[in-house]
C-alpha cells in the first residue's frame, strides 16, 4: 500500500530537495548524501499498536494507535513516543519497503515519555545512530522524518530550547522546539547534520519560539534522556524505583493561577475530592503559579507514596488538601512482553 506522502512525483521532488539540504550538513558527495537519506528513510518505520481493552489510557488515546518509530539497533529495537504504545498488548511495524513485522512491547517510561518495541525477527534495517541532543542549539538546521519515505522528511530549524510543562503532570526540562511543524510528528525522528538521532517527536505546538506571537512547530523529547534509563527498560519494562508522586490532575496556568481542568477517575486527587474548577495556589504553604513550578515542588516532597499538601481555592474559600500520591505506572495495564 502506498503511503499518503509517497507519490512518485513527490518523492522525486523531495529527494532532490533533501539532497540539496543535506549538502548544508556535510561536504560529502551527492551519492553519499543520497545513501544517507535512504538510510534515514529506512530507519523510520510505521508502528501500529493494539491496546489492552481495560487500559486506562483508552479514553484519551484510543484503542488502536498509529505513528512512527525509529529502529535503533540491528535486532529490531524500535524507539517511539510512549503514548503510541502505553498499555499495548500487541504491536506491528511496517518498513519503508512495505514489509509488516509483529513486534513485542519492551518498555515505557512516563517521566521521559519514551516507549520501546522490538520486532520478533530482525528487520534487516540499518539502525539510526544516537547523537547528542545537548549539542543542539537554537537556529540549528535539522531534519524531521516520519514514516512515509523521502516525501515525509522535512528540513526544520530549532526555534527554542526550554522547559516544556504538559497539563498531565509531565515535564521535559530541555525540550527541543522546531519550526515549521511536521504534520506527522508522533514518534518522528529529529536528525542532526551528522545523520544522528537527537529527538523523538511528541507534540505539535503553537508557540515553538516561546514568545507571545504565534509560532507553529513541534516539540521533541531530547535523546539524551534515553541512555540513563535504557538498561531498566530493557530488563524490567520500566525504570526501577518508586517513581515520582502522581496525583491525577490536569491543570492549566491562566493569569498566574493553576486551574484544574480535569481529575482522573479513581486517582489520588479524585479520591481527595479535588474537582474541575478548583484552583491550586500552593504546596505546603508555598505559593505556585506555573505548571513547571507546581511539578518541581510536588516532586520535591518525596517519592511516589508521599502525601502532597495542596493549597486549594474552591467555591470562594481556601483549604488544605492532603493527597496521598502514587506511581503513575501502577495505574496502567503495562504488559512488557519481550
């Protein structure tokens, strides 16, 4: 089946454009540049996952999910963004040549957002080597590649490096924001001028520059977050230890206030009767006005299991809400199958 990005005319035009783009990256000959592009296209695969019907993430993410993944070793280890595969009980990948291979769930990490799969047989694909995301600077030229051939590879520039705080108790300290936006960002590869992987696609955003003016782009999780947790993910399917405290709160910062937009059912916050419309004003008497500050203060109270003292405004009054936290992974139907 031909992918939507890969009409013959589009692929030829994109190939010519990208070879020219790659000439900015290295002084290699055109033949070597074309080979590097072919290797990149081959290493980015489509993934499709089938989620446990009892999974807690189905209500937000659906029962079947599709996106891109990146082959990072010769045995068929595939790195992707975790929301594509969390709570999966089955998976498959499709190569750039149209070959479909079943894959097993290897591991998921809620803190970074990374997920790992492995094909049940070697895919005979040259893996994409890991680079150093710490070396990526603002205005650097990079490539974003999703599944779909050369027509799905887009030249971009780094718009900013900064903290990203998501409403779902998620934070990346030194996220990579690029522009223009890639339309198929989920699990896409962010590649540097040496042809190495420096980030994995997570989101489309409207403020890639981090300024008040609109600046559409994508947010990538830096690859440097993977090596410290790789051993645990391969051995256990998750990072060892108690993890960070998780409450089950979705909040948005508005006018210096953290307004609760949603409370996960049966979560610690739900059991403590935090509700939509409440305003979180502090932790343990210390005021907090941004999501990043809220998370930092909450995680500083201790490991998962610690009681988090939330200061809340509700119905015109203030109160202290002591919320016993848990590890987010303990609420998910994780099935490491490798």
